[in-house]
């Protein structure tokens, strides 16, 4: 039965990925997510059902519009496949539970933020602010999991902090906001204000594990930046979108944050 659940979740993820593509295409331009109906961005011809079946239509059309033969962005295919794989893994990790639904919602939000920043260099307030409100509401009914700290002075200090719930979510958001504000001040604009707001969102989602999420984001972003500079794929003065690494750090933390933190604290 678990295998069936994984397959069903993956298929659902592929369908959800198709909607995420609509969000990624339309939110930066201010278009409605509902109207007009799906159409070719080049010839504006309205697409039929057979043109918008996730994954299948892209492969059947060989990546081109059926009407004008303009290439369809490959991103549409990769987002659908990636979301399908992610949903299948989430089902395997959480099983059929409320945690599965919440993790899926958060991962979808972070995927939208990731791809929009990659393509447009934008972290949209219309995505971040409503996501903050949703995360705070979720923290009331389904708070972040309690972290079981190893024995020691650090554990004693951390265990004295508020229990999981809206208080922890708010504190986590404040920590994320403060840390990235500090980076903005020190670096004199080295990161954008969108990154600051996104760090606050990640704090609300992950609670005290925000330290893990932001640390992972900085490490991943730094490694990629070094590789790009070494191979001269990007000039030193060119900015690098940071939302993708914040998103990856947040998603990794949602799945493995407690284990990572406990492993780290166990070193002391």
C-alpha cells in the first residue's frame, strides 16, 4: 500500500507542479492566476486540454507550441517532474498525515520563490507576506515538532525556550529577520531586502531550526558562488539570486533539521 501511496502522491505532485508553473509565469507580471485561460506566450493561442496535460503534453509536442512551433520553456517540464518526485518522497517520509500536507504546502511555496528569483531576480511580497500569515496560523494548529536536544549546558539553555507553537514561530521569524538585517548592515547591501523578508518567513516555518536553515542556505550559496567564479561562469560583480539557496535550506530543514541540529550539538 505504501508504494501505491507514493505513486499517487507523485502523480498529484506532477499536477500541482503544473499549477506552480502558472504561478511562476503570472505572479511576476501581475496577471490573474485564473484568467485568461492557458495560452501560448508567443502566439497567444488558447491551449486545449491535450496541450496542458502535465509532462505528457510537453513530450508529445516535443517541447514546441502546436500552433506556432515556438519552443516551450523546459522549466515547465522540470518543475512538474521535480514536484512529482518531491511529493512522492514526502509521502514516503511522513506517511499519510497532517505533517505531509503542511510540508507539501511549504515546499510548493519555496519552489515558487526559488524559480521566480532565478528567472526574474525577484522575491515577491505578494508571495512572502501571505505565506507568513499562513505559517503563523498553521503554527497554532500544527506547531513545529519539538526538538529533543542532547544532554549538556546548551541543551539546558535551549530547552528553557518556549514550546513549539505560535510563540516559537514568531521567535523564529524574529531571529531570521534580525540575522539577515545584520548581514545587510555589515555587507552594505550585499543581499537584498527580499532575502531579509524570506529569512523571516523561513524562521516562522522552522522555529528554532531557523539557524540550521539559514546556515545551510549560506553554505550552499557560497559553494555555488565559488564554483561559478572559478569556472568564470559569472563575473565577480554580478549578483547571485539567493532565494534558491534559502528555499533549499528551508526544505532540507523541514525534513532533516532536527537530526542535523542534534548531530551538531552532540559534537560538544
